[in-house]
């Protein structure tokens, strides 16, 4: 069972629903492991495979055979080889990753008022770039300082690179996230 952090309390249900809808539209579900455009091993709805323990042993979705599908690399790091998951596991990973992203945005929402569109846009961004990257970003600093919207837009668009190269898909995604962020009407 996923645990909810105190920070996610600051996220509205509307924001959660909008974020998950945005993420589902941006991330095609893939049940077989694949390298993303940057070569990062990924599965499900853009879930980055970090190690052999994708699911906690206590998860009802955990499969005893799953670790057998992992190989040990020469460097001692583990990587998935031909890993295939079920739609239920893809959904579990999506919800887990969403909770982490919502937690990071919830922390920001403790100190800065964000409407549900802003929360959803930031959750979608954090889902894609990661909590650590978001927490260390100039974007979060400018949001906290209530900088002009043009500066916020510039910071969103800075996250359009993959391995140092501009990625048209990421640029399109950042523009869509920013459009949601500035939308005053509650969608």
C-alpha cells in the first residue's frame, strides 16, 4: 500500500485528477522495458527502472518471478532484461510515481498558494524530471519569489533537453505544462 506524505495533503483532488490525465496523455503505457529517448531504462507510464526492487515485497502486485528477469551487469549495477509487467503493475507504478511528484509540489504548496491548474502542471513536470531535479531547480526558486510569469515560462522551457540535446517532444510537453500552469480557468 502506498503511503501518503503530509505534503500531498496540500494537493487538491482536482489537481491530482488533472495531473494524472495529463501524464496519461503524455506517456504511452509500455508493458515491456525500453530505453527512453535519453537511454534511460523505463517501463509503464514513464517509470524509470532504478534497481531490481521495482515493487516492495509486501505489494500484492509483486511477482516472485520478476527478479529472475534482471541481470547483473559487469559494473555491479542491475538492469532489466526483457522485463514485462501487467497493466495493474503499470498502474501501481504510475500511482507511486504520481504520489512522489505530488509530495514535492505539496511541499511547495505549503508556502506558496498554487491553484489546481498550477499544481497539476507542476506535478506533471516533476513526474517527468524527478523530485531532486525539481527541488534544486531555478523554477521552484522563482515560483517561491513570485517572479513575473515570463520568467516562470522560461524556467519551464529550460527542461526541454535530453542528454544535452533539445528534444521536440519535451519542448511540446513543457509548453503544454506551462499552458496549464497559466490557465486561470479551472479546467
